[in-house]
C-alpha cells in the first residue's frame, strides 16, 4: 500500500512564505514524478509545479519566480517553497505521486493541505 501525505499549510499574510511537504510512503515503488496541484473555491484543480525523476521542473505561469519545487530522494519527499504569496494563491494544495509499483504505474493523491493568504 502507498500513502501520500502533505503537510505545511496554514494562514499567512500577503507577501509571506510557506513550505509544503509531501511524503510518499510504502514499499516496492519507484517515483516517476511528483507534483503539486491546487484547487481554489469554485475553480478546477490546476497544476502548480512538477518535478520528474530526471530532475525536470515545470511551473504554472502564475507561480513562476515565486514558488520552487524540490525533492529529497532519500526521504521520498517533495517540497513546495512558496514565497511572495498572494491572496489568489489561497487554495487546497494537493500532492500527486506518479509511481511505478510492482511494474504497475499509478497515480496517487494526498488528502490536501489548505493554504490561506489573507491579512
């Protein structure tokens, strides 16, 4: 069984920073890519940032220059450093893990962590 667990959300003032963490745990898997998505109230879920096993990075235009995705391979953990936060960054942030487990490739989602940017 694989679990994907996010942490690090909370309330922050505009211009502030937060770091989200996401750990994939279990056995028998290798990571193809891990990504952060977000879903604001009344909106569809959107891709924020992704990092592949080869180290390729991709960001949504709305967060380029402000957010940084990184990983700790030894811990099967991906991070999202969010700086210069804006009210429009308010959303539930979800971690997605693209894994190959016992020769089967699957996508796993975390439960989400809420980020609120407000004064």
